[in-house]
């Protein structure tokens, strides 16, 4: 019966997240460790699988509407997968306590990002033909809903790559998509239009997560009966739930999520110091 | 136009691949709840998870094929690099 609870929990987290256009990956590990009492390593393994599932299942419409910048994605994926590889090796050296602490920090950053809404980057630069982004032919355009083409330029590639390395590292260590870290990198360093940055980040998350999932799998650290229902629940929740729940007031839901993130951060902080509650569910 | 066609292939691969893996996982879960020997529910779930993990890798391979088709050496090389990094993780993992 636990399978159905796992499916249900992932479904609800993903459906609610979908209303705000937010990935549910960050909720999976706290849900599994706090309510299902799995080890944090088992939770991370299950979570990373559901992160791949959500990225792959939602990518197609973005690619078809040409919002995904394919070249930029594969370039940045060298950095995110290298980061993920480093995370896999670091994971053996890092204590469970540190993982809980790191997760607490990422939950708080997410809460803060959820409160402060993203602003469109101001494009103030002229086409600089000498920049690395120009030489790598990264500038592109995308069509809006009216069919008009919007050209955009890609900003600071070296800075973007270093931030992506960090995002890949955190993704592997914590089993999250770490969109929360990719988005500032894309907004501030690369200065992409919001739609392009969301689509491209979502596209890259799958490969980044696969880089660590492949390693966890070959180590035998992915528990099939945990990862399966969680991945299925997340995908079905993202596809169906968001549509069913569109009537929910987005502003109130946003505040609710901020509260949940802070609460989960508090719980994870307690776990950092070895205090566990709420006990059994 | 070759460019756009490769994009379409990538979109198709990801949507069909994720649908296949979700169906396998769902079937596996159903068999775990209502066993039907000789099938093993968790083996089928495992197969679904494997499809899922390998799907992004297949996606990079497809992109590599696209770059080769466009004679885009630089980006073909970048795609090979990503594949090598992932393979290193699997091998040393």
C-alpha cells in the first residue's frame, strides 16, 4: 500500500507546483525523509529519477515552439554534467548531516525566490561580434504567440558556465533539478528572455540529472520501488494536476508554498542536528 | 530546414520515450499490487526507470547526429564531450 501513498504524495506536490510553473523536485526529498522515513540517500536517488521524468515529459512543446535554445543547452550541459560528476564523487566524502544542512539552505533560497518575482533582463548591449557567445553562434530568436520573431543575444558565457557547474554539483548532491540555481545564472549572467531561459533550463535538467542518475544506478543506490511510484506521481501530477487546479488563486498558493518551504527548511534543519519529527505517519 | 527537422525528432524522442517509461512503471506498479505470476512487478518498474535514465543520453546522441548532419564540427565535439562525461560517471560510479 505504501506504493499508493508514494504516488499520491508525489502527485499532489507536482500538481500544486505545476499551478505556479514550479518543479516539484525540491519537495520529494523532504517528503520521503520526513514522512516515509527513508534514508536521505534513497530519497535523493528516487528524486533524481523523477526530475528526469518531469524534464523529459514536458520538453516537447517548448522545443516545437522554438523556445529551447538547443546549442546553448548542449554547451551549458558540459558544465552541468561535469558538476554532476563532481557531486557524485563528493557525495562519498560528505556526511549525511552536511547534506541535510545544504538542503535546508536550498529550501530557504527557493522560498526567497518564490517571494521575489523574476524580472525580464534589460537588454542594453549592442550586437558585440567579438564576444564568446557570438563566436559560438548562440544568439537566436523565438516566435511569440502572435508569430512575431524576437531576436535575443546571449550574455556572459564563462560566468554562465561556472554557475552551471555549481548547479550541476548541487543537483547531483541533493537529487533536485536545481532550476532554483539555474534560473539566476540564466537571468543575470546570460540575460536570456524569461521564456527562453525557462525552456532551456528545463531541457538541460534532464541530462544533468541523468549524469548523476547513471552513476547512482550503477552503484545500485536507486531503490526501484521508491523511485517508480514517485516518478509516475510527479509526471501525472504535472500533466493532469496543473490543469485540474488552475482555478486555485495563484497569489495565495504562492504564499502557501513559501510557508511550506520554510517549514520544510526548519524540519531539515532539525534533521541536521539529528532531531526527527513528526514521527510516524 | 534540416535544423528544424532535427528539433522535431528530439521532441518526438522525449515525448515517446517518457510515455513508454511511464507506461512500464504504471504496469509494474499494477503488477506489484495485483500479482500475476510469472511477471515481476519490480522488474518492469526497473525497466521503466532504465528507459527514463537513458532517455536524456539518447537525446544527446540524437543531437550529435544532427550536428554531424549539419557539418557543425564544433557542436558535434561538444555533444561528444557531454556523452563522455556521462559515461565516466557510469564507469567510475
